[in-house]
C-alpha cells in the first residue's frame, strides 16, 4: 500500500509540473519512478 501511495504522489508531481513543460531533474525522477515500479512488481509476485 505504501508503494501505491508513493506512486500516486509521484504521478501528481509530474502532472503538476507538466504545465512548465519540464520536470526538474527528470533523469533522477525517471530512475526513482522505475525503482518504485520494480518494488511494486516484486511485492505483487510475493
């Protein structure tokens, strides 16, 4: 459940930043987002 909350928060962050047409430190954000998705996948497999 914590992973889903984190994912929701990150999606909201991106949605809010789309108006600026650039996400601050987007490479870092993509890596962090991918890590959360992998953790969620691992949790679902258990």
